[in-house]
C-alpha cells in the first residue's frame, strides 16, 4: 500500500472496525466462492459476467477474475454478430473507464482495456486517444497513461497507415507549456524527435535543435532546480541523435551553452545543476580539444561537495577523472 | 426553528438580534446567528437586498442617486452622484454594482461560501485576465511559472528574478529574515533591492497582481496581497479569481440572507429603523411597530463616519469588449499604475464586466473604475482612464486597422517568432485615429466613504455598527469582520457556522457522476482536439468542492 | 534521531500476517499471498530468523499453487503468472527445496512466455502484456533452476538494450520512460546475462544517485516522493554498478528506520504511513545492502540471501 496514513486507534475503535468488517468479509468470501464455482462449472453466461463485475468493482487486483471475465466474453462473442459484439465491448469500455478513474495505476485494468480493443470489430482509437489525454490531464506523470498513449498511437498509425509523430510531438509541446516540470513529456520528446527527423527529411535539423535549446533555456532560467530540464539539455547538447555535428561544431555548441549557464550561475551561485552541467560540458570540450580540463572545473566540484554533501563521494570520484 | 414571537399585548414583537441593513457582512452574521438558534429579525430600508453592496437596476439607480445627493437624509457611505442614462434603455436589463468586487479562489470568504452552502445559490464565473496599462496598451500579467516560461517578451534573467521572487512569496510569512527590515517600507523598494526586479515587473506585481493602490504600499501588506493572487491560480483552473452573476456583493449578501431565512430568520425589506430606546430595549420601525430586542442591534446605517473617500465611475458602453476577455470568460481587470495618467498618485482599477456577467444585455459591457484619489482630482483621473479605455477598445475592436511598421523594427526570436519593439508600437498606436466613436449608454460618477477603523460597540449600548465596503477590489477581511460581530453578540467564534446540514453526501454517486461527465465530454470531443483540451468551468461551478 | 532497528517486532509482524483473517484487507489481497511469503521469508532470512515461518508448510503451500502447465498462481485457485512462478521458485530456493517441483515443466512454462522474434517476455500465456520486469523474472527463475540455456538470452539482452533511454535509464518497453523499478530489473537481467558492458555506467549512476532527496529517502524518478521500496531498487542498481557510496548511506538508513511501526512492527513506504510486508522486505533488504543492523548479506541481483547463492547451478 502506498501513501496510507497510519492511524493510532483505540481498542474500542479497532473492535468496531472488526465488527463492521466481519459482515463484509462473509459477503466477499461468498462472492468469491460463487465466482470461482461458476468458473469451475464453465459458466459463461451473462449472469456469470455480472458476478465478475461486482467482484472486480470491489477488487480490481484480482487478476484471475479478469482472466475468467475474458473467457466469458470470448464465449459470448462466439454467438453474436459484429454489431452486438461492438456494443458489448462499448459497455465493457465504459465499465473500465469508471474503474480507471478510481484506480488509474492498476496494470490489470489497462490490460483488459487493451484486450477489449483488440477484440473489437471497429475500435475507436480517436476515443481512446481522447480518453488517455484526459487521464494525462488529471495526472501528467502517470506512466501507465503515457504507455497506453503510445499503444493507442501505434494502433492508430497501423489502422490509418499515417504517422502521428508530428501530432505527438505537438502534444508534448502542449504538456510542457502547461507545466514544464514534466519528465514524462521531455522523455517522450527524446523519442519523437529522431523519428520526426527521419520521417520528415525536409526539416532543418539544426534549426530544430536551435529551437529546442531556446525552449529548454527558458525552462532552465525559469526553474534551475528542475532536474528533468537539465537532463534534456544535456541530451540536446551532447547527442548525435538530432544532428551529427563535427568535432568543431560540437565544441562551439558546448561553449555557447557553457557561457549561457555561467551567466545563470552568476545569479544563482548555489545552483547544483548549473555546476554539474558545467563540469560535464567543460569536460567534453577538453576531450574534444585534446586538452586538459580547465581548473575552474575543480572549483565547481569542490563547491558541489559543499552544497550537496549527500553525494560527496560521487563528486570525489568525478574529480579523479580530471 | 427560530421565529419572532408576539406577546399577549399584541403589538410588540421580540427578537434576540435586530439587524438593520442587508449588506454583506451583516447578512453573513444574520445567517451565522440564525443557524445557531438565535431569533433574528433582519430589516432593510431599501426594497432590495445588499445595501451598499447591491447591484441596482436603472430605476433603482435613479432613486439611489437622488437619495445619495440629499445630504440631509443620506445615511449611506455614498455622495456626489452624477448620473447620465441614455434614453430607451430597458431598466430591468441592467444590474449596476455599487461596490464591485472579485473573489479570489483562495480566500476565507470562498471557504465560508462553500462551508455554509450559500455557494449553491450562486453562479460563479472565472476571471483570469488581469492587464496592466503599459506603453499605451494593456499587457496581460504573467501569474504562473508557465506564463513566465512561455513569455516571449521577458528576458532570461528577468524570468529568473521573477521566479525567485514568486517562490519566495508563496512562503513569505516563514522567511522573515528576508523582509523583516522592510516591513513598513514601500514594496517597490523591497522588490528592487532584495530581488533586483526591474520597473516593469514591479509595476505588474504591485498593481495587477497585488491590486495595490501604489508601489509605496508597505511590504508586509503587499506580500500578502501578491501571495493571494499567486496561490489562487490553478485552484479551479487557469484563473485566480471569480465573480458571481448579477453583481457579486449583492448576490452574496442575498445568498446569506436566504440561508438565514432557511434557518428561521425573519426578513422585512422596505422597513426603516427610526428609533431605539436603550432603557426599554424597544426598537421602533417606520411601520409603527415596536420590537423588543433582547440581545443586540447590528446597524449598517447612519453612524459610520468615513475616514477616507474614494471615487468611482460606472460607464456602460455599446461594445462587447470581448477583446479583453480570455477564452470562455466574460470579465477582465485593467489597472492603470501610478503616473500613467498625467501624474496620478494612486492606481485606477477597472473591472470590465461583459454581458456574460448578467449585468447588461449582449453587445454591451460595463466599465467599473475606481481610484483612491478623492473629489475633483479623483474624477479627473477616472476620466483620463476612461479615455484610454475608449481608445484601446476602439483600436482593438476595429476591423480596418492598419498601421505602418518598418521591416527594420521587427526582430526575430531564435524560434522564428517576430517581435515588434513595444515602444515603437506604442508610438504608432498613439497616432491612430479611430474612425468611429464609442457610444456611452450610461455614465455615473460618485464618491464613497470607506472606513478603516475596526468595529467596536459603544460602551453599554446594545447597538453595534458594521462598516461599509472597503477600497480593495477583492473581498478582504469580510469573514473576520463578520466573526468579530458574531463574537460581540454571542461571546465566541467557536460555533460560527458550525452547522450540521443533515443530508446525504454520497461519495460513490459523486465519483460516478464525475465519470459520467468525463465520458460525455470525451464522446462530444469529436474533433481531435488534443491541443485545446479545455475543461469547461461550468461543470465545476455547480459542485464547488475544494 | 532515528529509532533503532526493531528486529523482534518485525519478525513478529511477519509471523502475524497470516493470522489477520478478521481484516477485510487480508481477503482482498489474496492475490499477494505468494509474493507476501517471498517478501516475508527473505526478510526473515536477512534478520537471521529463517525458521520463523514453518518450512514444510511454506513448501506445501507453494506446491499447491502450481498448475498443470508448470506455472504458479498467487494462491490456490489463482491463475498461473510469471511473477508468482518466480516467487514460488525463489521461496523453494531459500528453503532448499527445489526438488519439490519438476524443474523441467516450470522451465517449459517460463520459456514458452518468451517471444522468439523480439526476445521480450509476456506475463502469462493468455495475455500479451510484455514488460522488462518479466524478462528479469524469467531469467532469474531459469537461472535458479539451472535452465537458463533454454532461454534466448542474447535476444532478451537486445530487447533490454532497446529500452535504454537518453538519461541512461531503462523503461518497461522500448520508448517508455526511465523508472527505478525497471532500471533494477534491466540491470539485474543484464548482470545475469553478463552484459553490463551495454550500460552507460556513469550516466545511469548519476541518474540513480540523484534519486536521494533531502530527507534521505530515495524516489523512483524525478520530482516524485521518496519511498522505501525505491531504497531497494535504486540501491541494488547502484550496487550492481559498483557505486553504492554515491548516496548518503546514513541518511537513507535513517529514512528507512523512521518508517518502522513501533507498535506492531513492519516498515511502511515512509514515516507515518501504514506498514505492509512489501515495504518491510525492501526496507530490510536495503538496510542489509547498506551494511547496517547486523543483517545477513543480500544479493543485489537476485534479492535473495547471499548465503544461498552458492547453491546456484551454473
């Protein structure tokens, strides 16, 4: 269980709880018994389906019952027309949606939803995209949501034969503009940009890189304490996945960014991410130039040990690299 | 249920508390007392609720103007009213708010509205557009981290300084070392010296975010005001404040009166209190009735001698002013900072209400202007502001607007976005002459006395006086005042609105309802509207859960 | 000052788990029985109390959860799944009772879940949920059974490599964001396959050590709350990469000790929250890895007592 506060209760309260739960336990066990017996008897009727509905509403983590539910539905579908199957699945999707609102991080619910869509004669990927967009509006960091979103996009692309990479790239932009402390959105961008550049070769990769650096710099200056933006910056500045730069070009880019970060460091002298980034970038510049690293780097590492003592050993090890 | 009782003698009723005037503060008190079982008789000399907080239709407004100008019998905080109304206006289609206010989403008044369930009687609308008049145009203020991040006009270092300040101000009360020595110093000095903020940022923070009258406002007070705005963002959506349909103050007052009536308070409009005998505790009404008051009289009329006088102006214009509103909204705040109107010492604050507020017919809007400057000077500055508003709306709403911009004056940001020098823009726009002129359907100016003194009962008297609406555009201190009055009557604030409304609050149906709404939303989103997925505030307003 | 490690209380807590039959939660979490026994048993072993749970009973219980296809369910009557199969084998391994089951059919079940084309692994035969957790589960399970050669390790390694992200971390499938839990399973799988050379050690270690927050606790990814279970996943990952001292051990220790329940024993996700056997296990495993509280050593790749690793059939 996560994030459930511990309660110091009296014996009296505990006794009350025990009495209340005693009834619920009897009911629950009876329900479970009925469901498992039905399954043993190969009961695939709507009545059995209804039993599983009640049980799963109370306990969506009971994965065995989801399996049984799929057995029932598969059996029911065998005797139905495509239209009836579709409406049955639509009901199923509604049922699942309400479950997801209550338990947005339950693997089994997401899995069952995928199964429904795969079994659906005409799945509405548009609806699914809107649904997952809504889920991500509620919690932009829910990785189940992002995972499902990628799945829906993949299925849509398969169904339409058209790439959605530009659409998804714009979606991450929307999410970032709404809240740039979104590690999940930045991460997705790192996967979408290389694809975008491959699928739309007319895009000027250098210009795109320039835009991204402009964007991330706004974020860095707005909140230098946010890890995700610095990680993204590092990827932009060091990766070959966007543009393959020559040694000299890479060096120039690094030096430009070093300057920008140094300006920020002046107004935020205790910013650990500024300091760490400067160490990384100056180190890279030295490697590219085939020279020894600047002495300022040692100064940065000393400062880091001072302001971030929990990771002292890490900075010590880093120092030995230079 | 509390009711007034008739004694055997027939003509004298009794009540515990007689409240005279249905302004906001005393209406809250009426409800609070009634719910605790007190017999409340609540009367008002006007034929409408709200007193000095009310929103009046045009007939009521004319009567009000006459009354207010009759110095001898004027017992309101208002005076010197000049009213012009165009002919052929349907008087009932207007609700002119005498003391316009907005409600921040993080405020004790909103909490009280929800706790008391008076919010269910009201229809709230969002207000997210706050503009500062700078360089001859209205700049929208950045109020969140995201606004700052996405701004195309702030420099990187400015973004940093602003963010550093915002982070500090959200928790300023704990960080006394930073501001203690500036406690009573001007906020502008603090912002400049401690956070290295530049003039434009200081002006915006002081005027449009803090809604302060001048940058000389003391730091401690100002930080509270600024924090109020910033913490109110994102409570319900991308806006920090709300207003109620049909005029906020009056509607809130009426809402509390309705609540009080449900709890058993008795209401009489159009009834004057003409006398009170301290020895017999008999109150005499203009109907001739005598009411025996066992506890206290709370009066909002007559006794308040104001300390400060502000000036207000109301202008109804034949323009919908939608250019000033954010999408889905129907109101905006515009602030003219000090020294932007030929030497004004105090800001001029404007609340723009579109027809969506229910205060005027569609195609029109109401401009509520106010300033702390009094008398002739006050009116002068309001007129200058009015001119600027007129220029701006004509310019922004006109279709055939063209102006000359040199290619050289356009620079490009790294991401390709063109930016025109705002100084140059201001110049061009200053030279613009509109083809049409603005039609005013109504113009009203008046003065209003505002008290800064706390409420105190006169030594052995049963009469307590409330105070009139304040200078602030936001409701400030209302709940504290109401609690203060409540305490003077009952001796405590512990049971203030501690009410068991004794009905169901089924969590399951609430969740199911939420899920249903979401599903319907999605089904209706037939367009692949990923980019502009905007939750409709109307969904939220009905069920104001916090 | 953090409280001391409440060994006796934790032992008692684990022993009491099966007796809470008057709590609804006990019945609602039936699908966690097998996992609960693994977590409890490992924790007890690390605390040097390996006999605190009745050995024969646990072996019988595990056997009763096996299905004809070789897979194990979470509890008798629960369908087979790879995760519970792993827990089952781990339990038998700890109890030195692997001979209680037919290793061949278990291995057959596990290997049948690998996709020969992509190298990834499904969770069960009926569905197609794939996840790098399952790759790890399969590899560990087969490794314990001495049947890893029946698995396409090379393809699995390729798949894991595709899950590598720009920050050096790993996600649950290619394209998914880095998450401490997934990073642990990927690193452990690569360790079993002896392919840690594919890891960007410096970059990943940096990402991992930044999980430590001012409270001393570790979170699972940026801007999230610290949680005792991440203490294990992040810590064991750092251990596998040889960078255990890149975090402040003492502060992490205090964070974990603060999450103990001084009344009933057990450890929670963080101070003040309700305890459960899951967090109790991970908290104790982390403390062992940190070298505190006189606990028996734990193997960071397998999350099993180091003591039994010698029995591993190579």
